[in-house]
């Protein structure tokens, strides 16, 4: 599933589409498409985490995306370094996500909550907007259902894989 990612770099705001296809990220911007091959022990994550991994490998600059936005094709895009697994005490649900669990794709701050307990949600619906590495990341739900729990509030700092919400079928 393609996700829109908006981030700031050197005072400019950029929006790109990111899609994970196996071990490859496809990043589209201004009619250009760039593929970034992930290497190492990259574990599957929520959709936008892969985009964040690409940013963390380059200190948040995302050279492929910034180059695409400026019209200059990038050189070879660097592969992200494998992310370390979160510590068991990192968050309430670190490492134990169930299919209906919505977890933070990376460490950051919850900026906006777009749902409430009891709300019906559809697969792919954005439930949270979080800020990480000066980017706004939309956090979607992977399954359709009803929101049974919201574990965070706007303004909360969260760590990668921390439970944000639960959706029951």
C-alpha cells in the first residue's frame, strides 16, 4: 500500500509516496520513481517505518527524495542500516503486536489522533499523525474493525513498536 510522507529538509517541505515491495522501497516524487533496496536483517514493520528507516540511514536527509523534489536524479541511494530491536521495556506492547494492534513505526511524538474508542475503521485508514525526525508520518491501521483502545494522547512521546491503539474485528 502506498503511503504519503511529508517531511521538511533545509526549510522546505516535501511530500512523496512510499511503497514497500518486499526488500525494496519505491519512492515517487514529481513523476520520478526511485527504488531503494533494503539490506541486512530488516524486519517487517508498519508501512511507514520503511520510509523512516531510509531516512535514518542518511541522518534524516532522504537524498533520493530531496533530489527528486529538486529535479536532480540521485546517485545510488544508500541502503538503510538494520534497526535495533526495541528493548522489552521500551513500550507497553514492544515486540508483541497482534494483527489489530496499531504500533508506532519509529520513535517520535503523537501530533494528532484521528479516531476515538468505539469508532469503526477501515483497512488503511490513518488513525494517527506523528512527528519523527522532523517529518509528519501518517500511521494507518492494517485491519478493518472497531477501535477498542487508544493507548496514547496527542503530545505523547512514543518509541518504535509501542502500542498506539487496538482494533478488534
